[in-house]
C-alpha cells in the first residue's frame, strides 16, 4: 500500500542522529583560513573578537600596597577559562580606575582618623588590546595594618562582549553589590574583632607601661625624670592616644550605618549576626598575621593581650592579610558562592540572557498558565519558595540571595541601558516617538557611530586600549552617564558597525597586516554572511563550551543564513502579549514607547521570514540588539536559579566546581553525549545525572534542534504538532529506539502539561497500547516489531486510531486529522531561518506563551461561559464563545481546538483539589484522519 | 486503516468481506461523547454496573470486589471487598426513609454462595448470608412488600432484616437464570426453558408466616431463557437462546405474541459464508432485552431488533449491529439506543421513522426471514409481516471505542453520560464533552467567586475586551 517514499530527506540514520545540519561546505573563496595561532585548547573562533579567554569570568584583584595591583582569584578557578589572558595587566587596568576610592586618614578638621564608609564604585571598562570588557566593582575593605586602614579591592566581570556588560549593567551591579556587601559585612566583623584585640593589646601595654613608669618613679625618687622615664611617659601617652583612636574606630565600625543594609535585606541578618559576633569578644583570631603588633595567639577561648612594641614598623616584608582573613572565612565562602552564581547567571550571550530574562518575567505574569508548557517552573518555584530548604542544606547561611522578584522585574522592564541602546540603534526613525528623551541620544549617536567606524577601522590596528569608560556609581547607575572619552564603548552599534567591528577585532588581536592579507575572504563575503559568522561561531562555541567538543563543520553551516535569522530570532525572543489581552498591562505601560519603536523597526528588517504579527511589539524593540549582540557564546544555564547543591557547600566550593565541570564534560563528551541525552538518557529525568540547570538547558537546546529538524524534514510536521497541541496523542512508530526517543524528546516541547508534574510523554513503549495510555500520555514512542507480536500492537493502534495521530518513522507517513490553522505554521515554519536549537526553543516558548495567554483569556472570560441573562440559551453562549475565539483571538479553523484544549487543561488544573488526582479525562473529537506521506 | 500500518499491500483478513457491518467512520456529528475517563480498580472482568443514586454507581465483577464510583468525576469512592469469588448478581435495596439516599443498601451475590448486604454510603458490610446451598444467580427486590428474593437452585424470600421468610423447593440444577416481579405479588422466574410464576403470600396482620406458591408454568421456549423483562406491568418479554422472543401477558399469564426465530433462511440461498455463522445458535440467542413504553429492544446475536408491542411486530432491525454478540442494550432518551458487544465496541443507534420502508431492500430481506422461518408456530404472523412494511430503521449515529475486550454492560446516567464495563477489567465513563466543558467553566467561576469573596481581587475581568 505504501510505496517507499520517493523523497527521503534523511536516509541515513546516523545523519539523523548527529548534528543536524551538515550543509555543503563553503565555497573555496569564502572559506576562512584556519586560525594561524591555533593552540591545542582554544578553537579559532573564540579569538574572533580578540579576546584571549574562552568565556566570561570573574576576577578579583587587589591594589596591594606592597606590590601594586595584583589578581587574587578568578571564578571559575580554571586556567582554561582565561587562557592566555593577562590577568596582571588587566588587574592593573581595572585597579587604576577607582575614582572613588577615598582613603581613611586624618581628615583636616578631625583629631582622630575617620573611617569612611565608601560606596562601592561601579565602572565599565574596555580594553581593546585584550579584547576584554569588564564590569568592575570596586570596594574597600578595612585592615588595621594596612595603610590608612583600607585595602582596595575590586571584582570584575570580564567578558568579550561589551554589549553584554552594558546591557546587563544593572543586573551585574545588583549581583555584585550583594557579593560586595557580603564581603564587607564579613570584613566589618573581622575588623571589629581585630580592633578589639588591638584595644586589649593596647590596654595591656598601657598597664605594663604604667607599672613600669611607677616602678621607675619609685626606683628613682630623685624628683626629676630620667630620659628613660620621659620616654616611657611619652610612650604611655601615645598608647593612651592610640587607645582612644582605636576605640573611636571601633565605635565607628560598629555604628556602620544601617541604612546601607535596608536595600539588601539579605544581609541584615548577617549583619546582626556579624555585630553580635563583633560585640562578643571575637573568639577566633587570625594566626601569624600580626607579627608587628602581637605575637600569634593560639589560645582560642580568651584572647591574651600582648605587649605592643613602641614602634610598630610598617615594613614591606610583613605579610598582608589575605582576602579570606580579611573577611572571615564564612563570609568569604559565601561571597565565592555568590560570585560563582553570578558567573552562572550571566553565562550565555546577551541575546540569550535578555530573552530568557524577559521570558521569565513574562512567565511570572502568567502564573495560571505556566504549567502548560513550562518545565522550569518548578525550578523557579523551588528557588523562590524554598530558600529555607536550601539554607538548611548548607551549614552556613545562604549567600546573598537574589530573590527572583527582586531582580527580574526590573530586568524585563527593559533596563535603562538596554532600552536606550535599542533607541540608539535606530536614531532617525525613532525621533518622533522618542523626542522627549531620545533627542540627546539621537543627536549624539551619529557622531558616535562615526567615531566607531573610525575607532575600529582606523585605530584598530593601533590597539590603543587606553580607554576607560566610567559608567556610574551606585547612585548614578541608571543615568548611564556617557563620557565621550571612548565612544566605541558606549554607543551600542548598528549591525553594520558590529560587523565591521568583529572583523577589526580580529585584526587587532593578530598582526593586522598579515591577517588582512591572509584573509581575503573578509572582503569577499557579503555583508549578510559576515553577519552570520559570529552567530554561527557562537553557537558552536557554546557547544564546545558545554560539551568539550568543537564542531567545525557545523560552524560553517550558517553560510546560507541571511539576516532573516534575526527575524526568526526576533520572533522568538520574547513572549508575545496579544494587544487584546489585558493581562500584561502593567508591563506594557512601562514599555509604552516600544511599540512605536517596533513599528519603526519592522520597516527596517526586510528579511524577516516570518510575517510581522500584530502582537509582536515587544521583541521588536530588541530586535536590532539581539541580532547584533552575538559576540558572546555559551547560552547556558542562566535559567538555573538555585545553586546546585555542590555549589552551596562552601567547603567544596572551589574544588567541586571543577570536578563537577569535568564530570559534566566527560559525560557529555561530543557525539556520545548527543546519543545519550537525547535518546537513551532522556527518559530518565535529565536532572538525575546532571545538575538541573545546565542539562535541562542543554536538553532544551537538543530538543529544539531536533524539533527544527523534524519541521524541516517532514512536510507534515504541522498536523503532527497540531495533534500535540490539541491534546490528541501522537504515536511515533519506529523500529529504532534511539531515533524514536530522539524525536519524542524533540516533539515533547509541544506537549502541554496536565499539571506541574512531568510531561505526559512516554518515550518508548513496546507493548500494545491501551485506552488508558491515551488518557495518560500525549506523546508516545512505540516500537514497531517485525515479529507476529506486533500484530497486536498494530491492531490496537488501528482500533484506537480515533484517539491518536500516528507518525510512522520507518515509512515516513503520518496519519492524523487535517490542519488548516494559522498557528502552527508560525510556530513551526519549515523555511524558518532559525538554526539554533536554543533559539528555536525560545521561539517555541514565546509562541506557546502567547497561546497560553489566549487560552487564559478564553478560560477566564466570564461572559463567554455564563449566560448573560436567564433567557439566554446554551447555544447562544456557545456561539458567543466561538465568536470570541475566532474574532477576538483571531483563531482560524483548527486553532480554535488548540485553545479550547488548553482552556480545558486550565480549568481542570484550577479545579483540581487534590494534586495527585490522576490524569484528566481524555478529550477527543470525531474527526476524520488523513494519511500524509512525504 | 490497519492496512497502511501493516504495509506491504497485505490485506487484513476477514474484516471487509465478513458482513455488511454498518460502520460510521470517524465523523460522528451526533455523537456527543467526546470525553472519556478510564476507571481502573478491578482485577478481573467487570460484569455489573448498578446505579446507586444520581451521581454514584457501583461496579462488580469476577474479582469479587464491588467498587462505588462517582459518576461525576470518576473518582473511586469505596471499595467493598468481602466476596471470595466472582459476583453473580447485584441489586440495590432502596432505603425506606426518603432522606437517606446515601444509606441505600447494596446486595451482592457471589459464587462463594454468599449474599452480602452493604451500606453504600459507608461501605460497611451490613450483613452476610452464607447459608445458600447453591450460587445465587439473581436477586430481586419487591419494594411493595419490603422483601427481596434470591434465586439459585431454589427461590428464597428474605425480609429487609435478612430473615428468611420462605423458600421454594429445589427447582432445577441449572437454577434460576432470571427473576422478574409482576403484579399481584407475583414473580416470574426463568428456569431452563420454562417460566415459572410464583405467588408470594404475605401473612395477615400479626402473623409471620410467609408463603410462596407456584402459580403457573409458562411453556413455549425451545431453549434456555436468557433474558426476561417486565414491560409496563402489562406484558413480560422473554428471550431464549435460540432466538425466540415471546411476549406474555402478566395479568392472565398467557402468551400474547411471539417472534420465534431470528435465523434467516433466505440467506441460505445466497450460499454465503455468513450463513454458517448465522446458523450457530449463539448468533440468534437473545442475550438481553430492554424496553420502553412501546418497543422492546432485543439483542439477538450480533443484531439489534426492535419489536413494537402495539403492532406486535418487528419494526426495525440491524442484523449486523456489531462484529460479535451484543451483550447488553440500553435505552437512551430521544429514541436512541445503545448497545455493547463482545467485540469491545459500544454503539449508539437512533430509531428513525421510515415511511418508505417498503421500498428499501433491507427490510425485504428481513421479511423473508420471517416468512420462511424454521420453526413457525404463529402461522398468522408471516402473512401479516409481508403485508406491512417496517416503519422504522435503526441508524448508527456513533460508536464508542475504548474497551479492548467484550463490553459486558452499559449504564446510562442522564447528566453524567455513560458507564461501560468490560472484560478488560476497565470501566469507562463516557462524557458529554461540550457539557462537561461548560460545567467545568461554571465550577471555575464558582470557585473564583468563592475565592474572590474572601481574599483575592476578583478574577481578571477580560470582559472589557469585548466591550
């Protein structure tokens, strides 16, 4: 009955198995020569922007009074990450920009030294020579032994992507402030302890001196003082003075203004805790770090005061306290945890970060419908609802927690910087809408853009790298003060600029002339292709990063990708809120100028493959930025909100991070990983083997990729996806378990959940199906056996064909109802230019979010379900309902059923009293099925 | 549709050429049951479904367990276990007090020769009777007399308090297969080929002596009587294993009419394979009979027949209603009929008036069958049949596919749809999808209102959108 399909897109199984798109190799003239300085560990693309490090990292440096700026530690603490990046040099750079560092000392009008509670300063800095951009967070810690009692430190988030730093400035600032606050709290505590010890020493010294003086007085009753006695008296006086000074210092440090803590409630507990500690006589002492003042004190319970020699020498050979000693071990480990959290949080490129931030925040507004398609909900919930649990897992208090609400909402509302940049990207068209606040920027933009060109094209080879951009301090963070000193850093660039920049970065990082000559392709490649380079590269970089493998072939694939990807990307970037939908009002109020921007923009992006929807204002605002900010790789687990357990344990903090990383790498090594996670491993929950965040992210990416492939490969992908969305069980029938599992995993992104528990997906079944299975599972991978036993399986399948759509992988057929709607084509366009799995899964997510909001609206619209008055018949209400679906929600044909199904799930979910009440009723329609073939 | 699955052009054997089984395809616009719930609690064949009240029903089967379900949500309310062997009969004993719906008693008889009385409200075992000599195969309640009867090899009469009031002698080794109440304190028991009418003699005031006396034996059936139903207190319909449908007057205990044979000799001439199938007695045995005011609906073999009591003739038939024997028939409102069969399917039929019946070929064949029946005692009938055309036809309006094995019984709940039980150990609750959806919406808004009353702001008011 079924002939072999004439056209089989994928004939080889292994082709299906592995990296999806092995598009033809580049023509010779377009091919990029291999990276000349290819080292064994780094792949050429990572050096594209001239950065000498493979991914973002956090650097802590100190301006040591003895040796000058020096790097202390990096997070992750892995030499591979920063590679050949010159940490010393960069420390010098970042430590040289602390404008605010004010020192404690004797202010003119005061007799005693005053402690300044210095606000941290936050700076964004770029170094084109190193290809590095950094968010730099300066802080000062108190050290009794240090000059002026202060030790300047800084924490820097170093990335190759300046846009990422700029746009995430506020988030970075907030997160680093927490880390800094934690450090400083610990430091205050330690400092107070140190002062107390010092006071005891002084007190003791005074007593000793006093006795000595008395003895001398008695011994020498001539009536005049010997020079010795006078010396003693002077010494005594200076000790007295010192005591007063130190008491004053102690008072100051203890009266640390509480207002500072108001903002971060997280630290208040710690603060009190710290103060309590401080007020008790500190039990711990820092061994052998006070050689000048006191002998090392080893006795724990009580501090034995030591005599302080008169001349405490501040010599350079003394050993300064380490950061850990300065801050109390407990706080230090917490800070490290927070920093590694930051590192996790900001992994991935900017586009990805922004999208997922927006996505998360929008999802927050869709609490009711989240369960339908979201599998990360639980993670988020866990992070928000059970901080106590997490705390209890650790022996220490949780490091400054960034509660989601706190940091997410501002993020969505398009933080000042990101918003501005989107404005600046489109200067001319924006003018009329944004005159009030856009004038200045728009005016300055052109100049800056020109400067940009100049900077990049002309000065690029000079590699000036001497530019510093101060972004702002805590107070002025929002105002994005732009200094003209380095236009290239502030002005977010239009796509063209970035392109040229990407190129010029290369030339900077290498010997410019040579590279230019060996790289003729740069000139030949059309703009569009150039644009696609970074993205392609980044995708692969991300893989390399996550899996320890580099797929060069695939990295060439995006050749055929014009800018249209950006369109797809844009479509996929943000959840879309229907204008007719009143749910997202709060946010749209704040985003008011954006729709206008969006319309202006949409005229610009002519290559968008997906027609602009009326409900796509939001992401359009980001459009240009997203398209251009591809410079940084590794879209990974910033969705991982909670700390993985291993990271919470401070004792394992540094060590286990590496081991976990290696374990991840080993289990995810190259191709075998693909097979394991997507085929055999996917049935077991991914969280079992890996820490939840990264693997689910990766899982998502894989699923997205395979879904994309499915969409491209099968012309009947639409009805199949429609089946899933409308709650008709899709049975994937095939002989090869791994292929079936893989496809099931991929398609599972379209399966709505019943509730917050696992998706109703069964990856692999070999026994005949029963009616219960269709009630329970919405996507089933079914084994086709060649033996007679299969007759039963097939018979059951045909018997229950009413409830199922059957995708036969071996014969490449699909049997399912007709689909003529408009929704799925948008969701799964086989001509889509989206190529990345993660991008596609975001696209799907946004489309589904939109769908969910429609379903929500439909479900909770009072008048759609209840008669307006007594006389109104059931039929009238039903017709009103249909009218709403078709006219107000704009649903065509079968799309109605999708929304109706989701609405039923919503109702069932909301009405369900007991959580474990079993699957909802199986809903089905009496509709004829059709057989599709390739 | 099996074909494309198997592939390779092999035709699945049998199905297509077997019989003119009416099929409806996937488009069933009149079929309202678009939602189903699979209820799983039994570990063996589920044979009985009995309605307890407006929203509960009980199921019982070969695993000896009785389960009480909510027809609304499909929730398992109670599980009553006390029998060690399969359950052979189930009935309910209505509570005397009108307010005590919940306390309705449930009577179950089992092959372990015990009858257990359950409190259907609590699931408590009220009493257990283990004094039976044989398996009780049928139970019936005479509400007027406030007694119930158990029929096995003999017939026993029990009071509400489970005192044995009286019993008959040993009737037969095959036992009573059906028991039906008829007026004048009589019951009809189907014993083998005979219908025996017993009269219950209630004691005069103050006395305790009950008695049960055999009043009459009705002969006529050639084979075992499988089904017995009381129609509107005027007539009694019995059906036998060889396809004899007889209508008896319950007042004068006489035979009123009979349709003797559903075997179709005319088809013999066609020399088709089907005839062989038809000749098996099982194919014409009357498994179940149900009725409404004017019609008797009989499940005969694989077919469905409608017998009009007024006209005393068959008005409609569907000889191949299912792939195999029809086990149970139930009447739905709107002249609809539901049948379930050994082939695991449940079908919904509609009885339609058919004015041009005579012109249609199917009824003609049908008449032939009646005209040249094998055993034809009622000589007048064939002649009359040939004169008058059947005035109705049974139209298939939907089928419910879910069970993988024979469907034993179907129970109709007005508001909550249908329940079917099957040999695949499952019970499926078929729901009116659109109505359920509306109901859920109502509950949703009720819940929102309740919540809104106490705390949260009123549910999002998207009504403004339309305005």
